C-alpha cells in the first residue's frame, strides 16, 4: 500500500514535470544546449500553464459566480504570470491593457498597470550586449556612457552617452536574449489561445496571438526601426513643429540604435503637472492631431505605438516642437483600407449613413455598421447621429464617469458581436482604434483646446475628393478639382486663423 502510494506520488510529480520539460524542448529548441536559458524558459512555460489551469478551473467549476468576478480572477492569474515572465510578456500585457472596449473590461483594467511598467536590465548585461553586437568594448565607442538608463520598456532601454567626437546621443539597447526567446514565447502564447478556444467555444481571441506574432519581430528588428524613422521624417517634413531625431547609422546594428539626444519634456510629465511647464497646450494638441491625421489619411503609414512616453516637447530657438520617438512599430495600410477608413470618418462626421454603410462593408463588417462605428469612435451610435449636437460634441470623449460606465456596460452586452467583427476586419484597424483613443485622451488631458474633428475632416474630405477626381470624366474632374480648391482654401483660412489664435 505504501509502495503503491509512493508510485502514485512519484507519478503525480514526474509526469507533469516531464510534460513541461518536453514542452520547453519543443518550444525553445535553441536553448537545448544552454542550461541557464533552458531553466528560465521552463519556468516561463510552468507559469503560463499554471495560470491557464487556474483560469480554466475558475471558469468551469464555479457556475454560480458572476462572470465579471471570474474575469477579474483570470486576469490577475495571467498578469502575475506575465509580470514574472517579463520580456515579451510585458509587451503582450501592455497590448491587453490598451484595448478599450475590445476585450472584457476586467482584463483591460487589470492589465492597464502594465502599460507603465518598466523593467531595467543591469548595466553589466547591457555592457555585454553592446560588446557582443558591435565587437567593441563600450569605452572604444563612447567617450562617456551613463550606467543608469533614462527609460526602460519591454523591448529595450535607453542610456545617455557621448560619442568620441563629443556628440551627445541616446543609445537604445535591446534587452538580452529577447530575440532568442521570441519564437518560443509566441508559440507558447499561441498554444495558450488555441487551448482556450478549444475549451471555451465563445473564446475568439486567437487574433491577439497572431498580432503578437506579426508585430514583435518588427519591433525587435532595429534595422527596420531605422528605416521607419527615415521614412516618417520625410513624410512629416511639411510640419516644422514636429521633429524626428537623427539616427547615426554607422553606430547601429540589429540590437542597438544610436540617435541624437533630445533635451525636452516627456508628454507624460506635461500632462501630470501642466502648471509647472511653459508650453502652448493648444498648439501641442494641434501638432499631434495633425501629424497622425497626415500619417493615417494621406500616407497610410502610421506610428503604431503612440503613448505619453514616446512623445516629448521642447523649445528650440524660442519655437515649440513636438518630438516623436520610438519608431519600431508602424502600420502600413493598403490603398483600399486607407480610402475606406477615410470614407467611414467622413460619413461619421457628416452623419452620412450611406458613406458609413459603404465604408463598413468595404472594411469587412457589413452587417454591423452601427457597432463598428461605435468601436471606431468609442461613442454610442445614437450620439454619432444626433442632429441636435455639433460635430465636436458628438465625438467628444465622455467626461462623466457614469457615461463611461454606461458605454462599458453596452460594450459588454455586445461582446459576442464585437469579437465577430474583430475576426472579420483587417487587423491593422486595431492599431487605428488604439490611436484614436490615444489622441482623444491627449486632447482631453490638455483641456480640449482644439477641435480635432476639424483636422480629421480636413484630411478625409480632401482624400475622398481626390479619389473621386481620379474616377470621373474630364468635365467632372474639372468640377471636382474646382470644389477641391475651394475646400483647400477654406481649410487654409481655418489653419491661418488657428495659428493666429494659438
């Protein structure tokens, strides 16, 4: 009896351990000959499996417990595992924390704290990473190098330094072992979502793992980030009020970027203590909104990781400039998506139901045009079509907590329809949802000093006019071009008036 019990205990311990070890070997083949990294990978697998098991038990064995309570418990289990796993799991947690309305509110609220989470790599590891990636010691490359990072995020951290010729630079260094971990970590998260979809028939979030699989390699490719910075610098050339730091390519590689150091104030600091800073807040809001409208509607090449830490404001020769940082993740819209998205916004702003229906159909959510428009704007469709309200009020971010709560409750009731839409549309639109929410939040935090709807309307109406011009006969082209000229003149006058006011 004792012997049988011993075998049972041994099996209960050994079988899961062998299974987890086998899973680790399968997911992380590159670590088979590296005991230290293999052990760390094994721990990451164990934490995710443990969190998933606890979540499944909570959802399946407690039928009387409110669903929101189950969601909060599940979110806490998952967040704890992600925080302990660090690295790319922090990035995944940040994505979950930024998806307003799209995922259940308990998950979004629980993961929101990870959006500001910083993980610092010790300086010894950073020094080793620089030497491995460049083949040179840190003192051979830099005159001085600050050991304490200026900032640290899920992918990399930034240090202040001076080159041998005296130029002040910001050095962005990737956290060690991230590139080696990425394939295994993404496979593990994909496996987690596959199992969840199999157990819970209503679970339709496999696209989250797919998005991670597409976007993370882009962020880890520092050569791609350098190319993005050069391209967006050219796109934003018409706007002297926005600046992209220079990149010193001769010092860069796939794990390190050396760029011009910018002395400025992070937008996060400005929003936290506006009274301490001497900036023109309406102009900050106007510059940011214009820059993103220009990217989205005019070029379809969009900075896809905007947050308050990625934007700085400085004064150069007495003039105010917004500095856009971190160019690792950009979204390129197809011509069809760019034009359809522009038409959708024109329909929303003009309350043109035909435009909204046509654009929604073109974007892949034909049967749910009302819900889709609400997802894009984070507003109730009845408000969007309210003829008694002006354009700005129809789209203004809700200030009242009760109104926000009502919006969240309505989204929860339509959760099934929302997941259907998310599985139908081009996934690149998810980035635009995130950008919309970011821009509205910035404008709200700066005191709603401008009407960003006018900026959006300027771009979408011009883009749609230009698209129509291409499709018409000579006479109609002339008519459209004449109307376009009047349209441009109207907004040039508006821009001049706004610049005088600001």
